C-alpha cells in the first residue's frame, strides 16, 4: 500500500478520538481509521474518559492488532481535556491532528481530503459540514430538525456550503503549532469549546477553511431528556464564550434566547391572556414548519421534528440564561 509521501501528502498527522462509553461505535471507527493510519503513516490516539461499557476492551483488542493505536486515560473526562492531553503527549513530530467524534460516521478518504485541503489552501484549521442521521423514531425526528433551519438557524457547518474561509465550523483538522500557540482548548468549557478556540485562532491571525470536499455524519441523542441536557450544555457554553470574549451574539443565536422568557411568560396568562400569545406564536411557527417539511419536502418526520426543535430551543435558551445569571451572581459585589 503506498505511503503518505508517495501520494503527495508529506505532512505527519495524529488522529485523536475522545470517547466515553462508545462501545457501539468505537470498534468500527478504529477499523476504518486503521486503514488511513497505515496509508498515511498516522498514529491513532484514543483518549478515554473512564468508559464502563466495554469500550476499553474493544480498544485494547484493536491495539493488539495495530501498534499504531494508543490509549490515554483522560481523567478530566471532557473532550477539550482529551484533545489537549493527546496533543501534549503525542503531538511532538506531527504537523496536524484530526479530531474524530466517536459518536459519528465518516466517509472513505476523510483524512486524505482534510490533509489535501490544508496543504492546498494553506489553512491552519479545516472544518467540515455536519449532517445528522438517526435510527430510532425520535433520533430520525431530531436529525430532521438538526439538518433544517428550524433546528440549526442556517449554520453553514450544519447544512454545508461551497468551500470558503470562515470564523467557525465543526472541528476536523488543525495545525498543531497553531493549536499550541493559542493554548489549546479551554478546559473550563464542557460544551462550545470549539467555537471558543476558533475565536482565539482567528484573533491570533490563523485561518479556518470550511471544506466542501468531505463531510461527517453525527448521531443525535436518543431521548428527549438527553437531547435537552445536551442543548442545555450548548447554551451554557455559548454564554460562557460570549462573556469571556465580550462579543455580541449573532442573530441566529439571539433569536433562541427569547424562548425561555416567552415560555416563562405564559405563567402570567392567569393575569392577562395576552401573556401567552408569544409562546403560542412560537409553538405555532415550529409546528407549521414541521408540517411544511412533511408536506412540502415529503418528510414524514416533520411534525415530530418540530417537537425536537422546540426541545432544543428551550434547552439552549435555558442554559444560556442560567449561565448569565450565574456569571452575574459571581461578579455582583453585594452577593
């Protein structure tokens, strides 16, 4: 099998897979990326946050078959710490790392596409569009929501676009020198650590390229409760990011902020029924969009996707406001 230099890809690259209880996915990922590791002279680093579901056994079996796979114990458990640890431990002598989400699916040639884009564009980071697929009824509905403007607000790293320079996207490949220069991920962030790092990268003069040559597929949460918790964390992370860097949220981020106040306002309907109008309007818009998807796009998951989208909106808004209140309480000298 030809090596990386024979294919014109002289750069050396780490593959980093943060994971926690991913027994259902980690084996297939390691099998897939083992081929890339051999083809392009890569090392695969699995940074595990304390799995108890058989993930470690699967990784250890893969290590016995392929010495290019190594396992790290990520005591801090979160993804930001996993990437930082992997780069600190194994990054010397490598030009790039590719971040792989253990809860996702990747096309053939994924690593090669990223490396070629980085080299051809001179990018310090290459980000990808992210599509969502589900298996259960709820997952399929959530995937429909997350792939639509109702769920993602038109984010380009969700629905894809022509290749372009950007200020943020779903993290895929990054130049290790750039990553180290800005200090890596901020481990105070359990969510939204990628957007926070992108802010520092761009501010330091590094360039981020959104590729249209490849894409990754993400599997959504399988229940309403887990979906709510996930987006609660996203909302908290976005608020922390904006507070840390003193930036104004974009319109697509600002609109969901109104959801919690709108829902909370319905409690005032006992005093005046007009208080419930904004919440009714929000629900109507979401359900109408879902019906439009069912009829206009012939997507049977449209109406249920509207419910998933409302869960996402409310959780994100709740997380954002909770983080703001927490920040205000911490900085209030009278508290």
